[in-house]
C-alpha cells in the first residue's frame, strides 16, 4: 500500500503475445506465450460506491452485473469473485490497444484485482488469482482458455494447457519480435465462436488441425530452448497457415505478414484471436527488426519491437 493521506493500493499486470497455439488452446492443446513488459496498471482506494475508471479509453463504470456494457459487468463479476464487500474506486491505465490480441482485457482485470488486494492487504494464492481473472475474462470472451490471465499474472515465457498451472519455459536467449497492429479490432469472443461453429460442423477436421498446431507448439518450445530463431520462424509460418485455414486471418494481416517475411523476418503469424488485431514476426538481429518494422509501417500500420522471454 502507498500514499500519505488516503490509503491506496496499486497493481500492475503484463500484456502478452501468443507465440504459437492460439485457438487450439481452447480445445486442450498447449500454447506458448510470452509476457509483454507493459500491460496495465491500477490504483485503488476506499469509496462510497464502487467505480472503475480506465484511461486512455476515458471510461468510468460502476459495478453492475446486469448492465449492458461488458466492462461494467466484468467489474461486478470480479468484485463478486474476489469477495470485495466494501466499495472501492479504481483508476486504471491500459498500455495496449484493445481488441488486438495482446491481452489488454486480462491485463486490465489483473491490475485492478492486484490494486484492490494491495489496498485491503489480501495475499491471494495463484490459483485463486487465476479464478478471479477468469470471472472477469468470461464477460468479454465467453469461453477463455485462461492463457491471457496466466500471462497477465506471471509474464515471462510460458507453456499453457487449459486447466493446468502455467509452466515456465526458458528460452536460450531473448526472442526479438516485431509486433504489427492491423488497426482492425475484432472481439476474441467472435473468433472463438466462429471456430466453435466450425468444430461443431466438422469435428474430425478441426481436431486434426488442432493436433497439427499442437505439434508445431511442441517443436516451438524446443526451438526456443535451443535458441533456434530460424526454426521458430518456420513454425510461425506453419501455424499461420493452419490459422488461415480456419479463416482467422484477414487480407490486411496477410499483407503485413508477407511484408515482414519479404523484409527478412524468419517467420510471421497473427497473434491472439485473429480476424484483425496484431501480427508478430520473429527476427534474428536488430537490423532485421528495423527492416521489418519499416516494411510494416510502409503499409500505414503501427509496429513496435519487443524482446520477450529473455532471462528474468
Ligand atoms: O485475442 P486475445 O489476446 O484475447 O487471445 C485469445 C487467445 C485465444 O486462444 C484465441 C482464446 C483463448 O481464450 O485462449
């Protein structure tokens, strides 16, 4: 807890990129994910009625489980699951674009939870913290695998299987990624539902695709541990083909991915829910990172370079 006059709690949480395995992770296959250093921060203080303010979105919501706005219901769901009985005011800041596959909603929920726990002096066990974050995430995503929540809580580089604790992965060295934002936002709930409909219609075909992605993810872990960025890049490309086969890519994402590969990236793919949002390209040195970032920006899209998974 910090502050002089008013008791105040603070919380921080990571954003994330899914390196390999989005969507198939909803169906019990593994995913490899890496925390982004900047996700969300929050500060909490006692108040007359519970309210959550989020910048830079400029929104302020009460906690109401029957409201139309998802954020209002998510705040109510989080407070209920955390068993918060006294009203609290939370001011939060999100450093990630929303609806872009970088885990902004999970980061926000975890930062809010941590700020309130800090204010009230609650030390929450990992599994309880994950359950609280999932109560929040379900409002936005319907059927979240939990990978975003686990990464928002722990950061680093992780191997995630639904229902299991996040396992740490130790890459041989940091992985330099160029993250490009298509600027087309798409709700993860929608793409998860699209995949669910395909799975209902063609279960055997989708299960085969999920198994193929699982093999890519397992090899990706070996490539990370060996520090083999060329192999990791090839696995990005394979995962992208399998995701595109489930109609999760878009013309804009494809243009960005091709531009990244043409500029020398070892491989590139969409990251997160797809249908828009962000793509990631893996590069082998800083010059390549600059060339790939420039190529994405030449398409009029925003891009940034992030090194993930290095020694903590
Ligand atoms: O779009 P994001 O950042 O919420 O990533 C979601 C990852 C999915 O595998 C598509 C869904 C999930 O719950 O795991």
